[in-house]
């Protein structure tokens, strides 16, 4: 197989291209990134800001159509763009080829015109609110996007960069996107598609990769931004926040965890295997790298199937899913962490602890039955814990210490008033409750980490009735 060398940048045509350096991301994939310095990056930001007046004249509904045309190419079998994405994604992200296809299909379905128009409608009532003043709540009001939106995205989940870019452009904000190493392919391919459809719109975007931790490089461009959006771990988000002036709007998607709960109504002989299959797929998608990936499954005691037995069903389902969606590659540190997790669980079991462990050997999936919460582990390589709970109140108590990092909860067989239960989860920080089968791919209008995907990127102007 030949080595692909991928150019990790897309910039307006009026901008001079500096030299480039190459870095190997795998045995068959290298990425070239621009050798940039602060003065050049600041100049690029200024050029994007200068073009903001042209972008504001575009209709939001027209932008949704154009962006949707570009996004839909990733779903069309035989389209050269989709073919290239499926060829490069496994090498760039470490996902297996079948998993890369599943991730692309799950992400790109939200990049089509119908979904984008629905998103605009859900967020603003009418896209006209982005085009001028509209009558709402007894006055004239308008949503105004940023003069420059800087998006800094982690590379753990491919496709997040495209979603972030689309959100920004829907609000008519010129955008500078820095994707993470594992997510360079899709934003750059999206920009190729956009440039073919609407070069003028593409001129309002720059996609650039540079190494993380480049504070001297980032400080100037963050100072020029109106809005800064960042996705990543707590430390990386905090470092970007520290560089961002207090006068700038800062939208952070920091480290989050998701879990699942299985009630006794799903623990019957007729339902348990399907429940286990749904959870196995939610665990497998993204290879546990996504914030929506359930790390722990809390299983209600007292059902026909015990929590310990359910751990066995889940292990069988994860083993089976390897045939269709095999796990990808682990980096050396991740492989070491997986080895330590398995070893720790086996030592506890050998010492007489009720901990149980199932794993796939060379396949990375691992199920740990941990009734006494003895093992705190790094959830890499499809590692998932199963813990018994007496009732749902017990679950709320278990989750409360993680209040600052909770995101999604998958549910099955919960025999209570679901709205009341969801409210209790919401009060400890959860922002989404969903079926396990829907957990990996939230709808485009979901309240991401409790916020609004588009409304958080605009500021509102109210025009009240005034005299002459």
C-alpha cells in the first residue's frame, strides 16, 4: 500500500502559502502542515474578518442549501469524495475500515440540507432572524454571528470538525478551524467540496492544523476572534481559555463521560440479548473515544437476569460485533493502559474479590463486572464496566461525584416515570437521555453539553419601539 501524504490546510486564495513540514501519522499515512508563525496567522485572521461583510449578505437558508450539497457527497456511494474519505479515515484516525464507514455515515447524515434547515428552524424559529430583524417576543430582534469564529477541535472523533465548521458558517461567521490530528481528513475534504460548489463561501474559511500547546501562535488569533469554540480535555480547554481575552465569547466542550442504566424490565429472557447488542454497539462506535460512549453500565438488581450474568451477555455481544465493526489500532500508551486495566481486574479476582473480567484477547474489548466499585480504569479499547444498583436513587448517588463531567445516559427497561428520572439526572449535570441504539449519534439540534449548537454562536440585538 502506498503512503498517502495529505495536505492539512485550506486557506483563501489571496493568502500566500508558507512552507510545509511533513509528519507520519501511521505506516501508510503522512500529513503535511504549514510552517506558520504568529504574524502570518494573524494576517490570515485579518483577511477572514475583512470578508465578513460579504458573508453577512448571504441568506442563511441559502447557506444551509450549499453546505448541505457539500455534506451530502459524503453519503453518496461512488462519489469520489466519499471514496477518498473511506480510504484515508482508517489510516488517519486509527479506526478500522468498517468502523470508519459507520462513523462517516452516522456523522454525515446531519450535514445534509434537510437536517441543516431543521436545525435553523429549531434554533431560531425562522432563519430570517439571521438575515434581519424579525418580530419576536413583542419586539424586533436579530441574531448576529461573529466577525471571526475560531474553532479548536480535538482529534478523538472524526467528523466533529466538519460539524463545528458547518455550525459556524450557518451563523454567517468567517471561520478559522484547527482540527486535531485524528480529524484532519474530513474538514479538508469538506472544504474541497465546498470550493467546487461555492468558491466565494469557501473564501470565508481557513482550515489549518498546527501542533497543540502553541500558545505564542494562538494568542494573537484568539485576540482577533469574536467567538472561540474549543473541544478537548479539561487541560487543553483550560489552556485555550487562559489565552482568550475575557471580552470574547468562549464556548467550551470539555471532557465529558456518558454511562448507561439497564432496568429490570429489560432483564428478561426475551429482551436481554437485544439490550446487550444495543449497548455493545454504543460502546463499540468510536472505540470508546467519544463523549457519548458509555463507560459504565449500571444494572438494576432483582430482575430475571442478574447484573453479573448481564456482564456475560454484554461480553458475548461485544465479541460478536468484532465481526462487523472490529476495533481499530491503539497507540502505545493506550495499549499499555488496557494491559494495566485487565491485569488489575485479574489480580483482584485472584485475591477473592467479586470482580469479574471478560475480554477479547488480541481484540481490545473488555467487560469488567465490578460490584463494589473497586476499579477505576481508563476506558480505552472498548473497556466498559458493569455495576449493580439496587434502584435508580442509588444511580443518582453513584453519579453525583462526576457532576461536572456527565453528558449522556443510555437507558433500557427503566420502569419509572421517565420524565421525573430525566429531571433528576439533569440536576446532576446530565444533558441527554436516550435509547442505547441512538446514543452514538445525537440529532443535530441536541443541546450539546446543555447549550445550543447555534444560539451559543450568536448575539442578539433587540430593537424596541422608539420615538422620533
